[in-house]
C-alpha cells in the first residue's frame, strides 16, 4: 500500500449533487480495493491556466488516499470515460 494524491478538475457548471456523486465515486473505488481515503480537499471553482475543451473554469478537488496500484488504475480508467471530469492526475506521495 502506498500513499497517493489525486488532483481532479471537474466541469464548473455541474450541479452540487452531481459533483458530490463524482467525488463519492472516486472514494468508493479506493475503499473497494481495501484502501483508505485520508483527506478530501475541495478547492472550489478556479480559473484554469489555459483553456481545456473551450472551458476557462474548473472545480478543483484534491484527494489524498492510501491504496494499491489496482485502485489507481481503476480511478484512471473511470476518469477517462467520465463526462464530468475535465482533467485528472494521480501522483505518489514521497515519504520523508
């Protein structure tokens, strides 16, 4: 089990219940692979550094979790096919 940090940019025009469902979906994937969600940090709506798919704003969510690589692969797969996720990136947290 390793510690990961996932950064997710959701479309800014999503309703709150749809946005919360997307966050819950990611958290459920982590727990279904016997991982733990350590922290969820919603940054909220921010302006993007550059246009992505003709959008200037996005809703940022940072999720810190502990899991195995199978959960990371499944999150990556789900985010790629989701219509509500603009961009995502999952990185391994370095131990000090």
